[in-house]
C-alpha cells in the first residue's frame, strides 16, 4: 500500500465540491443563500449555457472588506458561527464555510465586494482553487460573484452535467424555491439573455405565486395558519383541483430554508385525505417556523434535509392545519350562499333523525356485517355515517345496487343473504318520507339524469349526484377502515393465498407484525402471502389488491403514517368511485330524497374525493340581484 499523505487544500476542496455543488443549480443556491444571509434586498442572477459557461450572482447585502475575501474562499471559514454550540441555534442558511471554497476550487471564480461604509470595493480572482491578487474595484455596496466554466478542471464531473436545457430548468427551480422562501427579497433571473422572472421586493407570497403559477393556481390558494409548541405554520395549500401527479408543486420552508422532508410531505398528504385521489399530490407552499434548537439542519452538505426533535408535533400541526383549512375552504360554496355550514347543521338538527333505512341502504355501503352489533346502537342515529347505523334489510323495497367492495374486483352482484339474527331489528318497508329531508326543502327534481335540483326556502341548490354519492360512500368507508372493528375477527379454515414476487414479499414481510396488531394474521409461505385471520369488516376485501396497494405505500416510504390505513383508504377511494350512482343514471324520487338527505346531514360533503364540488347554491336574493329586481 502506498504511503498515507495529507491531501492538499486544493484537492480536498475539489473533492468536497462534489457534495456541495454537484451541478450549477446547487452552486447558485449556495451563493443566493449567502446573499440572503448578508441581508440582501435585491438578488440578481445571470446564467449562460445552463450555468456551465457563466453564473453571476449579485446582491446588495452587507458586503465584505478586502481582507475578508481570501477567507471567504477558504474552506471551513465562516462568519456565521464560532463555537459548535452556535450550531444549535443557527438562524443563517449557511454555516459550514465550504460553499465558496468548493465552487472556487472547480471553476474560474471571482468575488467582488464592498461594504456600505467603504469608499471602494475589492475583487479577488481564484482559478482552480489558486488565489490571485486582490485588486480594488469600483462598485455599489454589496457582493458580486462570477463563476465561469464550472468543473473546467474536473472532467469527471463535467461529464455528469445534463443538457443546457435541463441544467437551466434546475437553476430556475432552485431560484424559484429560494424566491418563494423569501417573498420579501427581490429576485431577478436572466438565463441565456432572457428574463425568466423578476420578482419585486416586499412582495406578498400569494402575488409571487400568482406571477409564477398563473391565475388558476392563485384562485385555488387556501391560506393556512397554525401553531403549537414553539412551532408555527403559515402559507397556502392549493385547491385539490390543481393537484399534480408528482410532488413537484410542493414548496416547504423551515425558517426560510427550502427543505425536503418526508414528515411534512406525509402530513400534507394526510391533511388532504378524502379530498384528493391518492395518486395525486397537492400543491402547497408551507412556511414552518421553529425554534432552531428543535431541529438539526446539519444532516446533509446541501442542507436540504433536516431532523426534527419532535417530528410528531410537526406532523400533527401540518396535518391538522391543512385539514382544517381545507374543510373550511371547501365548505364555502362557489356562488353567494347564506346557507353556510353552520346554518346547514342547524337545518339538520331541526329536521330530526332519518328514518328511511331501506333507501339509505341503497346509498351507503354495507360491506360490514352487523351481526355482532347491539340493537341499542342501531337506535342511535346521531352520527349519520357510522356503519353500525346502517341496518341492512331482509327484502329490499328498491333494487339494491352492488355494495361497494374494497378493491377493484367487480362488485358482488348476487342478492345479499338474509340474516335471521338481524332481520328482526330492521324495518322492511320504506317509512313515511316526511322526516327524510330538512323541512326547508320544498321540491326535488332530477335534471338530465345527472344533477339534482333542490328548491329550498333560502334558494336553490344543485347537486352533482355522482360526486355527492361518491363522497358519502367514501366518508363511510373511511370511517370503517379507520377503526377496523365492529364485527369481530374471522378465522379462516382455509387460508387465502395471494402470490407475490420475491421483492414485494420482502417489503411486505416487515409489515406483517403490524398487521397482526390490527387483527390481520398473515404469513409468508413460499412465494405467497397466506391470510389466516382478519377482522370481519374486511370479509369482502380483495386481498391481492390490498397487498399490492400496501406494498406500493411501503415502497413510497410514507413516513410517520399508518401504511395499513393508507392502503385501505386508497381502496376505499376506488370502491366509492365505482359504487356510486353515475351521471346518466335515472333516480326515483325516494332515491333523490335520500341523496338530498345525505347532503344535508353532513357538513363535510362539499367536495368529492377528487376535489370536485358537490353542490352549487344560489340564494333567492342573489337570483333577484341577477335579474335586477
Ligand atoms: P457559509 O455560508 O457556510 O459561511 P460560504 O463558503 O458560503 O460559507 O461563505 C463563506 C463566508 O463568506 C460567509 O460566512 C460570509 O461571511 C462570506 N460571504 C459569502 N457570500 C457573501 C455575500 N454575498 N455577502 C456577504 N458575505 C458573504
Ligand atoms: Mg454559504
């Protein structure tokens, strides 16, 4: 083995550069972070050839003295911390003192700077890590960094650079992230001679979002604020209709630093539960502020990952704030509506309990076997979607559509079996419809086999029959899957066997003990999973689909959430969509009444699980106004 040698500073910096500046966008991010740390109000960035040929970053921050310049490009030289304890309470974006050293080691670099109280500026050039002389330079107060020919002396890294277009795109994204993290600072990005964006200083976050993402996203912005235990959250989520197939529209900031964090992402996703198809990702702009002592930002050289001391608190705050903001926002209906959620709840109370069990049966899922339910619970009808409250009937008065089945296999179509142990508790005829819908509902008409027009005392209401029913089904299934109890446990004499590939089996193996805790006993045998015992409530679950979904959840690595519940919810989603009445389906008057009753009985039924609105309301006052009466 050759003799051990200490690497020269130049080589050490070149190696370190690989981690800190793996591509032009990363170098730009580091430089802008320095500008922000220097208190800049205006930051200007100019790039050519995707940053390869030239990157120029100028700011009007505090600037540096001539004697600071050689230190700025020296590794482990920083003005931001002195002792290791300072790291615990770090408020600046930088602190490692290696960005400029790394960049200067792998480019033709120069830094020119002038403090506001100095009469002139000075400039230092560095080529391939070798320092030149410091020369005076006439300039405004602030700092100007010029990076030419990045990786000119490290051909190995140069090879890894992508096309000009994709490096430019990465730069845009990096600058945008910083700009959304600091709406108070002006940012101007010029790429290949064109202005990509030019955000003014002291801009409102929503205005910045509008100018970048357009009016549709801006209109869908839902503001949110929340705080708990030294942690605060502010920002916007975007209406589910703007959700994306990837998580690219999620901007998360912690004390002004753009971060990537699985806890926050998972909490955001859970906050959107029931408002969004599981395959979509909500857009969001979240600013978290936390006591720096509660978080470790020194996890990764690029500082985009953090470690929270109390990640549970973070998770809960984000999830609950998002959920609350979303529910509030989507409850406010699109046109002018005096009938807000509060009024609606009043109406429901006044209307009294529902008694139309058989029709209700047609609209709500009954995959739950109710044998073990105490009759006394059937009497309690205060919670409209609890599966326990859905008495099945022995002889349907209206033909039943297939009940939703968790999973995507075709729903079971044979008539439901009579069950003598429960049939006595259940009314067999449609009861008088007088209490079905609130008293303020005057008339119900189906329009084009798709919409339900409701005349009320306050105005008119138009319901989307599919969206409404889908949401009601989903709400009910969600409730079932959350608890998984209410039917006891079923032991299987012959285990159900579901074959899987080796890789997925390995992923699933880890989760089997957790499933056992929830009443699902499953074992791996050969190349399949054998289900030996499960909660009664899952009697009709398609296990193949369930385990596929579970494996997908686990592969995506949802953190801090319950993958079992996630998988079941994803299936509930699909089932609800499949089982709900469709547009184009003719409905009888009792069915229409039942849907209207469902609508009024829950304030949550404002948007279908895909985020489309369920109802449109128009008050008489608004109608009169429109006709200029
Ligand atoms: P760090 O940001 O971790 O301290 P850097 O290598 O990024 O390390 O920067 C080294 C030092 O150079 C900083 O601590 C700061 O004092 C100074 N510096 C860098 N950029 C600027 C700037 N734009 N304005 C003022 N000072 C700067
Ligand atoms: Mg820095």
